[in-house]
C-alpha cells in the first residue's frame, strides 16, 4: 500500500503543479449546491492512472484482485473499462449525489463492476462512500442529471428527493480496503469537512462477453484483457485501430 500511496501522491502533486484547474471534476447544478450546503467545494481527478505509472498497472493486474473478481463475476474473461482517482481535500471536498455508474457507460448485460480501493481511512466525516444496499436489483433508474452548457460534460444522478444521501448507508473503510459493487448500485459520497483528505483509486471492469449500448466513455487501455480471453476482439487489418469488440 505504501508504494501505491506514494505513487498516487507523486502523480497528483506533479499534475497539480502543471495544471491544477484542469484536474477539477466536481459536479455542478442546484442539487449539488444544496447537498454541499452552499459552500464552495472541489474534487481533483485523474483518469487512466495505468498510463502514468507501472504501479497502477500492477494493481489492476494483481492476481489476488483478479481471483476475487473471477469469483464475483463467475467468469475468468475479465477486461478493463477504465480507471480513475479522486482526491477530496480537507474542509471543502465535494460530495456526490446518489447515482448509478450505468448512466455514464451503459452495457447490455450489466456485468460492469466498480473496484473501489481506499487510500485513506474513510468515514462520513472525510467524505466517505455511501450506498443503498440491494439497489442494484432495481435495474437502471431514471436519470435526473444535468449537463454543463460550457463544456458539454454531463453529471448523472437519480432523484435526490427519493434517494437522498442522508438515507444511504455509510461505508466505513480502512486504508487498503477494497469494496466491489455493480455499476447499478446506488452510491454517492459525503462532503469532506474534516481536516483529512480522502483519496481513492477506482477500477471499472466488465465481462468480455458484455458490450456497450452507446458509443461513450472511451478510455486508454479500454478492453485490455486482465484475465482469460476476449474472443470478441477484432483481428482484421481493416479494424486494427478500433477499440470496439465484435459481438
């Protein structure tokens, strides 16, 4: 864990110096302002960490992790969708409304899983995760999100009146602990008003026989086979530069 934590800190510190504003990834809108208590909030993010350091490549290919995912997914054919990291700074770390990752990258068979690695001890006080247990069984829910007119970025979440963060179950975790959940699970996270940061590293994986329903959320190394095989991967010269599989 120390190696991961050190590589993570070094990456964020270096990218902060280069372009701090470019790492901002907090959501916008009236619902976000309300849940944040109308204070200024922020969260810094970097995607595709395996493109920055081999430390993160070793994490996503760790045999113990893939053993666990194989048991959960009931398949040995596991491919990468994307990775990302969020840092919630002390005193103003942005919350996240309850949402399903499904709305960002819907797939036919809903095999997509989130692998959430905690890099700090995490509680509601420092912006920890919260979930509605069993909500993945509800299937895809209506999207209540908003789109930033300036950037075109969309922020997806479910009805905040029906599924408020205040009624979700907090996830208490120690540094180094991992939780795994379906991209259909309702989850969000609290505002960080503590004097501690909250760092996380997220890996999204799917079964090789699943496929997207929309041509969205393209990421470096998407489709990388982490275990087993991907018999759907294109092999023709005409399609040698595509990121799509043939189902």
